[in-house]
C-alpha cells in the first residue's frame, strides 16, 4: 500500500467500500487559512453517486467531518483529519461474487498481492476510495484559490465515440460544466452523451470517456525536475485514479505528428512577464510551469462491472458465466470530474509549497 | 529539484550538460548480485548520440565508472556510485543563446524557478541528464532479469505520421529492434521513418514520435495502491523523461471507445495460475500487475531546438529571430528507446522490492 | 508538520487536545494478520491518565475504533484507520492561558512557527497527541510478536534522584512493571518514587525521570545504514516524544568512560549463531541489530505545567506571574512507558519490513 | 541501505573504505548561492586523519571535486555532485581479518544483513563513509551562515574521565577549538586529554569521549512536529554517526533530576522578541526552535579496533585471539568534531527550508 501522496502538502487516505468510514489526513496545509466543512462538502457532493439517472442510485448522503487541525474555522498548521462515514453498505448484494474474480477488476490482483481481500464489494479498489482524495484535494483547491487565484476546471470531453467540440480554456467555468449531469459544457454533445449512456445501461453494458482539465493562474516556476516534474506528478496522480488508462499534457499524442517549427510555442511579451502565443506545451516546459494555462486529458476505460453475461473462470480455473447484480455505474466519467480536479489540486498544492523554499 | 526516484530501489541522479560529469547513486540494490561496468555500458552505448546520421554527431564516448558499492564484481548492498565524465563540451557553440529563451525549451522556466540558469547549453534540462537514469536503470534491469526473468523491450512505433504495424509483444527482442538505427522492428516502416528524419534534418526542422514498451514475465502482485499503482509510477517515470507529452497503458485512449463487454479481459486457466485471454488492461488491474505482459506507449514531441528561423522575444521582451546553431537531433525517439526501458526497470525494480515485504 | 513516520510500516497521526478526535492511519501493515480493537486497547489503557493518584484525574475513557483496513478481524493490507474521540474537553480551564506563553511549553514556538495556535490547551503539543502513536504502535507490536516473537518491555528506572536497581533484561515482563502504578519493577524503589511524586504534587511542582526499554528476540540484520541505523531511528522516535531530553543505547554516556578493551563485546558461540558474552553495544553494531537484546534509556524532563507561581512575561513582553490551574501530571514518566514501547515497535516494525527486501 | 537524509535539503552519500571514491549528492540546495570547492575543503581538512599523533597517520590528502550543480561559483539549484577519490587503500593490511568478525565492529552484522560484506576494511561501516556527510554538510553550513548568520561550533568536552569545564556557548569559536589538536578549548584539559590518548595508544587500547555542539542565531520556528521535531532529527543525525552511543539536548539526562520550577525557562523580553532567561530547553521547545542557542552533547564509545589481544570467536564459532594490525585511531572524538557540526548543519538546513513553506 502506498496511501500517502505529496512531499509538503501531503495527504494520506484510508478506507474501503464496506468498513466504518473513509477519509484522509492532510499534513502540511498552510496555517491560518479559513476552512469549513462546507468548503470540502462542495466537491464531495459533486462526486456523489445518485445525482441523476446517469449513475448508480445508491443514496450515499456522504458528509465530511473535520476531526482535527482546524479551530474556529482557521487551519492550525497541524494535520487535518477528515472522515466520511460509510452508511449504505448492503453487503449481501455482493456475496455471490466471492469465488469468481471479476474480469478487469482488482479481485484477482488484490488476492495475488495480499493473499487476502475484502469479501464484500471492491474493498480498497472500490470507487469509494476516491472520497479520501476528494476531501483532501478540496482543501488544496481552497489554498490554491486563496493564495494564488488558481482555478481548476475539468469536464467530460468524450464519451465513447462522442467528442465535445473545443471549449475556451480561458473562460470555461464549473457552473457551465455542471449545467448538465453528464458534465459536458456543450449542450448538444451533452444530450448525445446522455442518450448513449442510457443506451449502455439498457444493454447492461458500460462506457468509457475522456476528461479534459485546465488549471489557470498557476504562476511560472512550479515543478521539481527531474523526477517530480509538474507533468510527471500530474500523470502519476491521474493514473492513480481508478479506471484510468492514459494521460496527455498539452499537445499530447497528437503533438507527435507535428514538426518542431509547428509545435514550438513562440515567446511574446504579456504585461510584465513573458508568455507564449500558442500553448502546445500545455503550460509546462522542462517540467516547470511557465505561467500559461495547464491543460491535460485523462482516458477512462468503461467500468469493469457490467450486468451483461461474461464467460470467465473462477479462482480454481473452472468455467463460469458471470452476470453482475447490484448497483453499478454505466459510465463513471461525469462523477470523475471532481476527482480529476482535486487530484490536480493535490499536485499543484504540493508543488506550490516546494517552490516556496527558493524564495 | 527532485532528483531521487523510488522507495526501496532508489536512484539519485546528478549532472548537467557542461559540468565535470553526470551520474547516479543507486541505493537499495539487492546485495550479492553480479555486476560489472559492461552490464551498464550496454544501455549507455544504445543511448549515445552519434550512432548514425539520424542523430547528432557529437562523439561522446561515454564510459561509466562504478565508484562504490561493488567489490570483486558483486554488489555489497551499499550505495552504488556511478559516474560518466563530460568530455565534449564546446561551450562556445551555445554562447549566443543566452539572452533569448529558446521556445518550448526550459530556459525561461528554469530562470523563473531558480533565478539563475546554466549559461551554456540546457544545463540540467539537457538530454545529457538522462545518462544518470540509464546507468541506474541498467542495474535495475539486471536485477529484474536475474531474479524474475523480466524482459523489457521498447521500440519506435511511430515517427510523425508514419506508424509501425503491430508487433508480437510476446516475442519481440532488442536484437530485432536494434537491427535498424531508427529502432523500428518493421524494416519497411524503418526505412520510411529514416527517410522522413533525413527530410526533417534537411528542412532544419524536427520530428516527434511514439515509443511502445513491453515488460514480460513480471509476476502478479507488483504495484502499490492507491497512489503508487504500477501504471501511476510508470506514468510518472515516463512523463519525467525530457520531451514526453503522453502515456497510455494497455488500451489507452482508444480503450475509451470500447464498451465494457468488449474491454474486459476474461480470465482463463494458464498452467497453474489464472491469466486473461485478451490483455486490454496492459498487464495491470487495480494498479497491480496480473502476470500478463505490461505494455504502454509514450508520446515524444518534436525537439524544441531547430535550425529553422523562429520569431520570438528575448528575456526583455524584444522581438528577435532565433536560428539554432550547434548540434541537435532532428528526432530523439530512436535514442530514447533505452531511456524508456531503463525507466521502466527503475519502476519495476522498486515495486518488486516493495512487494517482498509481504512474503 | 511532519506527522508521518516510517518507510514501509508507516504511521500518520492526527489530532490535538481539543478537536473531535485523535487517531492514526497505519499504512503497510502486513496483510492477513489477526487484529481486533482489544489488541490495541490494551496499550491505550496503559497510557490513559487517571489510573491512580500519580497522574491527572481526568476520566478520559479513551476507546479506539478501527475505521478501515480490517475485515472479520484480519488485516487486509490496506491502510488501517484508527480513531479515538475526544470527550472530556473542558476548554474553560485553559482560557486564561492565552496571552501568556507558558515557560518551557510550546505556546511560544507554535505561535512563531505557524503564526496561529490552538486557543485552548496544548493543541498538537498536548500529551493527547501521543494517542495516535500508541494505537499505531500497538499494531506494530502485534506484528512483531506474532511473526518474530519480539518482546518489548519498558519501565521507570529513575524518578528525579531515585534510581531503580538493575533488572534482568532477559526476564523482565510487563506484568512485573504494572504491579505498581509508578511502573518501577522494584517494589521498594517504586514506593519511594510514589512518595516523591506525591510530594511534588503537594508542592505544586513536577518531576522528571528516566525510562529504560528492552527489546528481546529481535533477529540480527535489522537497521538501515547509514542514516536509518537502528539506534538512529530509535533516537529520533524517542526524542519525538513530548518532554524527552536524551537517549542512550547500550552503554550510552557511561560507555565514554571505558577503554575499548573493556567496552568491546567479545563474540561467543550461542546455539547455531554467534552471540556476544557482554552487551555494551545494546544489541546494535554498525547500526544493525546483532541478535542480542536491544536496550536504551530515555530522559524525560519535569513537565512544564506547574501550579507553582512563575515569573515570566506575556506575548507583549509584560511581566506576569503565572500559576497553572486545571489538571496536570506532576510526573509523566509512568504513563510514558507504553508510549516508549509503542514507538520502539514502530521503529522495529519498519526495519523488519525493510530487511525483508533482501531475502 | 538508507543513504539519503533530509526532506528538502537532501543529501545522498555513497562510498566505502576501499572503492574508487566516496562522495555525496546534495539536492535542494538553494540556487544562486556562492560556492567553491574550498568552502567545502575546510571541513574536509578538519576531518582528515593524520593531523597529529592523536590520530592514525594515514596520509589521505582528501580533495573534494564538485562534479555538477555549480557554474562560475554559483549554485544552479540543481543537484550538486561531490567526489573524493580513495587514494591510500593498502588492502593487504586487513587481509587477515576476514574470517573473524571484529568485536563491537560491524563485520558480523553486515554479514547477517546483506549476506556479503566488503572483504577489506570496514567497507561502508568504515569512518571513511563520513566524508560524504562532511562535504554535504559543509554546503549546508554555508547556506545557513549566509542567509541566517547561523554559527555551529562543536568541541571535545570529555575524553574518558577527563571533562572540560563549561565554556561560554555564546562566544566559543572554531578558532579556539582548533587551537589544540584534541579540539578541547580549555588548554589545561586539552593537555590532559592529549596525554591520556597517548597513554591509550601505548596500551594498544582506545578511548571514548563526548562532543558538545552549539548552534547560534537559529531563528525561532524551525522543527517539524511531531516526528521531525528539531531535537528528534538532531538525535537521528548524531546517532547515525559511527561509534555514537547517546544524545542529549539542553539539560539532557541531568535535567531529569530537576523540579519543573527549576527546569522551566522563564520568558523575558529581548529586543523585539521574547527570549528566555535560562536555557535548559537547549533552544528547542515542543520540537521547534525558540531563538535561543541550541546545544547538545553526543557520546562516542571507544573505537572497536584495538591492538590489544582480544578473546573472541571466528564466524564458525571457533575460539581465536584477535590483535588488530594496521592503522587505527585510539580516540576518534577530535576528528569527529567537524562530523557533528556538518550533521547538525544538514538537519538545520533542511528544517530551514521546510519552514519557508509557511511564509
């Protein structure tokens, strides 16, 4: 297990689908910053399932509790303990899964790694694990917004073959994202995505998609070459989120098909600093932010749990047909939007503090 | 700076383009393993520029020296100091660059981060930094091969628009890769790539590309959820390599366009263990290896240094035309093959040791 | 803040005197180990104040709750969340302290470090912080006992000038220690210590003392030179405990007055391994355990909070007379015994896992 | 192995007695600081053996080379590679030691830990390992002196039973310390110590001693509760130095014999800040520096290598008589003075940078 992330702004998460609770400890959050539970609850609510027919209908009214590190709504500089109780456990739903490792899920690998695994649900590999990330990252977001004016906005830019048109990265807002439950800011595309997700649900199948994220107002100078470059830590953060398969920064894979003369971002004078006239670099050069917007894309595979019958084998190697019962999302991408945002915040919050050592 | 990578198999690199030397310290390498300088030199030679007309013709005959940690060709378990002298410095070539931050290079961001930067060449952001990775990773490769039979093979699967056909991941070898200087195992594609790179050189321009890497014989159980999942550490490792813009594991971005019923890898019985009949997961499920081959792709942008004239501004914001002189690669992808392999080895070597704590 | 300790067996603690709770997250505990709340509660009860007239009479019936990482009384290998609610807060008692930094307490330094501090009680510098250590360390103790048969026993070897006679380190037990509330295994000395502590309480004063700790059945080979030598990590662990002023391993400071010919521990054959006929090394040589009992001593200063009038200044520099009200221990050493033991367990548990990487 | 120390000002050392060289990589040193090899050489020279008859007469003219991270005598913010060649190896001298683990040395424990050990000399457990600490710590000293005016001065306060009288911690200088080869600032005591060491050498025996160290001008606010408290990191640093057996901060073990009313340091107004009228705390309260001088003492045992005959057993358990040949110090304490200073600098340099994150 490695449940700690960050060098100075440091989060340790705990909890699985069916214990008493999930949560996090945030160590290194700057002192004397205003912080309330409602600052955190906002992102937790956006992550919650049951927000619409698009996702599972479990009514987990997750509420975060601050256990320590804050007094009279000010951070003390001491570790901030955070907890969300597990309420709606229904262990019975999953009882039949035990002897059969679900294809492309983590049952088999957890068993091989630990020699034991949670008997019910996904255990630590459940999506519920991400609550710890979200409550911690919401604190990082607040720090970044208050001190630097950083804005982090993510949205669903693709569901299966349905791709959203480009958005203006300089102006897109969370309000515009949240205007539709599928969290795609283009209304027409959002309608198509929604219909497609309903279709997949009816087919007892699941769908993948892509989330794009932009981070604005990040000062130049963040990122720690050579191993903790800004894009390297973002890549680690994103690929640590369940169900992710890919990450690209700036021009990404499509940038491999350009010539240097097309790909280079020329410098121009912007106010008192230098900026670039294009931004194929995605706001990061040599592993260090350059003051331009950071943007990246994250690929999410279709969820492994599907109601459709699957031919597979049990742990003993016997042929079986598996049909998942219980509740499961046909497409996790809309709910993953706040997870991507808060993980980006954890990365940037840590890099911000690390850069302070050079002042 | 963050020049240390790994928790147990741990490398710290140092050195830049124009100091006395570059190198690494490997701490945590298992004791009593055979190790000679020639074990390491092999990958260093493959990384070296000047192997063909495809790359810069600097004759850096880099030779690695083991400074410590090895006696009578056996590792002692103590830190292994490694050094490669810088020989061919030619600082003059770069003198004119100083007041102008090269577009999409790291001059501007290093200056903003540190308030100072190497006056000559790329300093720590130079490709020469990767020598430390390669000499350290070559040791990890040896450990993985000897103890687990792990085989790591990377190749150039795309240069600009030229894509190689699929290769058999179970059988592809380094010998087949090295059969052409462009390191693409398909002869016809290799010829096209070579011609294209020569064309870019003639245009004083540069080209990007994609490297695919497969890691075979990795046992099930490696990877440390939730933040140090195997794919998360691979993503960090690859995005820390200069000029990279994207990473995808298994099905990657194309996997987002499949349904769950298509994407799931059904389990089947293989000898005494379970395997999967397809491998869209790329050998990792829930962040933990499952015993199937790990494969991933890394996107490299076209190098920022080009001879072609570029309109940009100097540090003071004055308009200038920049034309790079000196030596520079039109396409770094062929030389980056051993870098990708050795970085993968550093990730896997560390995860191997971390999994041992559970035996 | 740095609230995480350990590389592989890793604890992160949180909580202060007057928030909702204190606790810890244990990451890296080996999977499939039996663990119940009562395993942990034992040491928590030994740490609890109000066990006798020797300590403060706050009736904090601290109860630990396991939040995650354990199912059906087996560890899953996932992070173990642990929480103890704060019940008896009485913030009023401390209200008057605010403008006056208590001498030799942490009020002034926390204010200088964080620019803010908990308004009530000691905040994170309160003895209540040690609960997180104890609940985490109790798990490490269980692991060490089950897998290696390690026994860790600490006792009060001095209170002020009253020193206990030597005990047999090979046979001393926790039962013998707990026979007296002052936790000194020698009855006569215990009686003198108790009387002295009562005297200090009557004087509204406080007393220091020394705890000695032995760790038996630790295999040879634990400890990570050069910076994480076994004695170095023990020293860090012990000096991180509130109110400690010194640490010595084996012969300690008195060893400086011996000649090498007197201090060296000659090797002798013991069963199938080598042992030493004396043990001035304290079970550690070159930073690595040698199989002999580890023993060390920890100095605790007299608690800073005393009822006696003290001449000091407030934060503005004005002269004031301070007389502490509220509840406070005249001597913390008896209660610190389980803290020393559990911190030793955290060190050894981590070193045990680190040594496994070499098998 | 754990050869890396520090979170932000971070050193990784390498090298043993008989390889090609020893050295260190310093990562995180602030950029744009003046630094030359002679800044470092000063402490290296003070550490060198053969400075007088008091120590071994090996003429190791150790010269440090900066390999990277510095250009035109300014630090770049990139890792600083440092190397010192091993010149005077004489492997033959130690050949006879092989089958016999030297009592209270690390031969046995290295063999048990790694299953292999350096055939010649002490390998990584040799005093030569400390060169990496000294060259790295000398850089930390320079940083601390330039930016904060920190002064670190250590001296020999005891050799065996010979104790030096108290010195004025506010004024003692390195020049005063170095006035005698034994590095005790009191002339009379120094003479007695010198005579005693000569006596021990004549007896083919060895002697221990105590080093006291003071760190002046350290600002209030450094130290990272709860596990990386300033005294905890100092304790770890000191107990990681070869041959150390104890550490005490401020009043130390003698503080356990005082009452709280005697031990507390009353606050007083000093210029614009608060200070304390006494300093039994040793400059640290609650794990955080308070602006008063930090002082601590470190116990060194008598060196294990002695010429006197010792009864012991070989690795097979057979009785043998061991008489060390070759070169060895009868008392390492004088040479350990710069090691203590530079280790203190590594601790403080790291804590300084960590505190900057709160500005």
